């Protein structure tokens, strides 16, 4: 146990070495939306199916709120009666809207993840995942104000502007891939590590075709750990590090979960509380309730960035809803003694 926590400490120190900000959509409860972290994390849960929805409202105290919605679905099934290998099929949908121009981004991203058993004695898997799909970005120029619409210091939306926009909508295709290793150690400690690469095709995202503006690749490192401390309690860690376009970011934290009622290994009512930290940006308290197959998580960003004076420490509210279960099918992962599992 001491050795394992030393490894985690080293990882956190390495993450904190040089951190600023990233460029992609990000949730504070990032662990609830694994396909946005790394396609190789799809299907690493107890069950055959998981559906998760997330909603985020940010910066309402400072400017026009940034609103983000996400919906993810994962379906995991065995490849046969004589193998411990699994396949996960997933679909990740997101929609993000920011600022006065209502700049929005919608993603439709199918996911395929293959879990290869690498140990005949315990749950140890190498997973290789890929995610690819369409992304649409758009904005509304009628919601913007331009300097030539101010006459004698007074703005009027009826004043003509010389600014013209021939294209307010762009669609491109995006690809991500990743690898992960998940296993169980002594004292029933479950853990995983993952690496991934997003946007490695450098998709062009300019609204004006003559502008050579491309989306920078993003490299990610992920980890998670679930360690029982008693029959009813467990300590859970999650962390991410990513770098994109010369920017770097890290986020991580813990949850402490307590089973209020337990009718079986996968039929429990539990409550969890904890805190996360996004480097140089926010401290994030979190509470979560799991009621059998249903889960609800609530978090709030306490802003600690340079914007904290204007925001008065108020960042964003976030809510997640999830459902996971086993299915009554022949190739259910419940029929196997081992499958990739995490809290």
C-alpha cells in the first residue's frame, strides 16, 4: 500500500511541474465521462451498459454563461465463452456554447475499445481504443457588436457594419486513440493507467477557408485507483494530465465512498464526498449518491484563477446523472469471472 501511494505522489508531483491551461471541453467530474478523457477507458466499469449525462454552467457571475452538455453511452460484451476478452462499443455526444456570439461546438463521436486479458489469475487487461466522428462549430454574428456601429460614442444595432461573414458554420472530422492498463492488486485495490492522443489528424477549424487554422494534437495521461478501507468504505483517486498546443493542464482529486445499504456486490446504496483541483483554476467540492444502478453527482468550481476577483470565487455548477447495469444476455460480462472493472 505504501509503495502504491508513493507512485501516486510521484505522479502528482510530475503533473504539477509546469501547468497552465488546455483548449478542449472539460468537465470537473471528468471521471464520469471517460471517453472524453481517453477512448481506451470506455467499458472499464462493473456492468454491461453505462449511460452518463453531464451539464455544466460556468462564468455566470462574470459574463454570458458557458454551457456544456454531454451524453455518453457504453456497451460492453464478451467475445465468446472460451475467452476473457471484451469489446466495448460507445458513443459520445457533446454540445458547448460560449460567449455573446453563441459560439458552439457539437460532437458526435463513436468509440470502439478492445480489452485483452493478459493474466490468467486476476483482472488484468490492456485496452486499445479509438474514437472518430464529426464535429460542427458555428456562431451567430448578429449577437456581436462592432466598433463601426458606435456613432458619437453611442451604439445602435441598426448602424451598418463593414464586417461580413460568408461562413458561420464549419464541420470537420476528428480522431482520437488511446491505450490503458487496468488491474487489481493486493487488498482488492483496483487501478488503471492510460495514455491517449486526440486531434492527431490536425483538423482544420477555420471559418474562413483561406485561413490555415488547425486544431492542435492533445496528449493525455490518466489514472484511477479504488482502495477499500473497510467492508463498507472505499477511497478513490482520479487524475489527468494533458498538453495541447504548448499549454498544459492537470486535474485530480479523491472521493471517499460509504455504503449505506448493501444487498450484493452490485446492489448498493452509497454516498461519496470529496474534492478535486484543477491546477491554477479551481477547487472543486463534489458529492455523489449511488442508488442501485442510478448515480447523481453534483460539484461546484470555486474559482482560484486570476479571474477570482471578478468572479468572486464563483466558477461553475455541474451535475451528472448515470445509469449502469448488467444485461440478461448470453455474452454478458456477469457470466465471466473476470472483466475490466472500476468504481
